[in-house]
């Protein structure tokens, strides 16, 4: 019973994290981008495996976006003034998200190329 309670609490924390993340403009744009790609994949006749890879890449991207948002929240809490460490932390988080979006984009270009 203890484990079930732990799982339910963890699910509640995850749901809260998702709700918080979806207030971020960047996360909203990533969800819209994913939705657009789902439509495009459907129109070109992508395979189930290609859809699965797209979904995994999206989940990885949104997870990195959540971590980036967590970094930004912590940094903003630590200092309201300009600080070099804050700029570096935010820049590194943004770069991680950029890498994920680049992976999705390159993979999607490959899928489009193979179906057109």
C-alpha cells in the first residue's frame, strides 16, 4: 500500500509539473510544433515506427524543456540582478532545448525526404 501511495503522489507532482510547464510560451510552441508534425507525418504516410520515433523525440524535448524551466525558476529565485552564473545557466538550458528541437527537425526532414 505504501508503494501505491508513493506512485499516486508522484503522479500528482508530475501532473503539477506539466500544468506549470504548459504556462511557458516555449513549451506551448513545442506542443504546437509536435501537433503540426503529427499532421504532416500522417499526410505523407509515415510508418508507425516513424511516428514512434517522433513521439519519443518529442517526449525527450519536452522533458529537457521542463528541466530548462526548472533551471530558470531556480536562477530567478537566487538573483534578481544580472549575474554571470545566471546567464550561463540559462544559456546552457536553452542550448539543450535547441539541440532537441534540431534532432526533431532533422529527423522530420529525413522522414519527409523518404516519403516525397
